C-alpha cells in the first residue's frame, strides 16, 4: 500500500485431533518500544516456550509438536557445549530444548539456508529423492518427494527435504524440516509434517469467519480479551465435531435434535443440515440470534413500551435456552 503499518503479533498454539483443529493458547508479542513499566520484553521464542510449559501443566498429552521455521531454526555446534553459541542471532534452540526437556516428539521447519558446524573432515550430503504418497484428510493422495540431508554423521536429530518437484523445487511447495522422530520415515514423515497445514487452516478460520482482526482497540489487554472470545467460539464449534463427541462417555445430543424441547430448531429456513465447521458455525449463530437481537431492540422498549413484544422475546429466549449442546463433558 506504499506505507508501513503497525500490527499486533501473536504466538498461537492449535491442537489437531482427527483432522479437527481447536485453539489452545495464544500470547501477544509486545515490541520493546510498546512496553509499559510493568511489562517484561519477551521474544516470540520465549512466548512459544512458555506456551509449551503451560500446556503441559494443564495436563495436555501432546503426541507431536509442529512449528514453522521461526521456532525450528537452530545451529548445531561441533560439540554439545557449543550448541548454544553457534547461532548468536537467534535463540530458537531454547524452544527445542524445552521440547526435549518434556520428551516431546517434534517436526519443525527450518530455513533453506540452515547451517551446521562440522569438523573439517565431515561434509553435507543429500540422499537420493524417494517418492512417497501424501494422503490428505479427504483421503485423496498425491505424489511427493522426500530425501534426507545428512550433516556429517547422522544424529538423533535428522534433517529432511520435501517437495512436489525435485527438478524445479517450487518455493511454495518445498520444505526443509528437522525432527527427533526415529525409525524409517520416508513413507510416514510427509503426512506427519502435513498436519501443520491444519494450524494454518485454523488461523484462517479465526481471521475470515470469526473476526480475529476486527477489534478496534489499542490496549493490549483489550485485544487479548477479544482474542479470548474468538478462541472460545472456535473451541465451541470444534467441540461439536463428531471426533470430539466420540470422546465423551455421557449421552450425546446431536446439534439438530435438542433434548426435552418441543421446538424443532431444524425447521428454521436458514438451518444447515450438513456436517462441517462452517455449517456448525451457521447453526450456532442462529441459536444466539434471539438474545443478540433482544438487547439491540430493548432500549427502544423504553421509548415505545410494548409488553407483548417483551413477553414474546422472553419466551423465545427461554425456548432457545432449552437447546442442548452437541457436546457435554462427563
């Protein structure tokens, strides 16, 4: 746009369960120039490290950590004691060390100019490209290519390159990643790293469908509260997915069949009967509409008193409150 604009940056963590995304935690990154006296400057890496600790403390069982290149970029020193000083411009190894401290398995992206310190007699070599089948959540599949990049001698942490075309190496579909997963990875690694796209999907839904960037605040505290509301709504929608419903041991009430209610919500002309994230969002919006509309029109009842309208709204809202969620905790 021909100008530089100031934006508010967040570090976000999403969970992925059976191809259903759900938000976990976020933290606001506060640049040094915007800090108040009581604030302490923290880098994005430090915030991501704190998020991992908080999730563990909350009792989450994390099977795999996926992250982009900001959190995966580190340098490997010639000796273990040099690892922390090998990359003076970044502290991403702090994030990796935290994952190691909790014995977490990870697949993290690295930049294409990733460097590793090696003794003079060791070299970097790339193995031959191997085809593998990338299977998507829709069960469609495409051919991909993978090869291991070995820095000197193979270590516990391995490095891989994935692409759609080994000849042209398209920038948008070529990834450099490192992992501490052990074993034969050529057939499974591509699908594991592909789970990261679900996080991007989740953030896109927050921005496009739920209004992540629609706040009109200038104070960090108020922005955080807005984002908390967005995350709560996203979580509510995700909890209505069949994947989460199957986890609950209690009796489940489908979204379109409210319990103990003579009202059939599904006859609403705008009700979506299909499954899926956006269809669930549409139906939940319909359910909260009477309450929202009531508080919009309520001030006018002081100007134009109408007891019948007020009574009708109360009855409508009472009926909507009889709706039972698709998901109920045991």
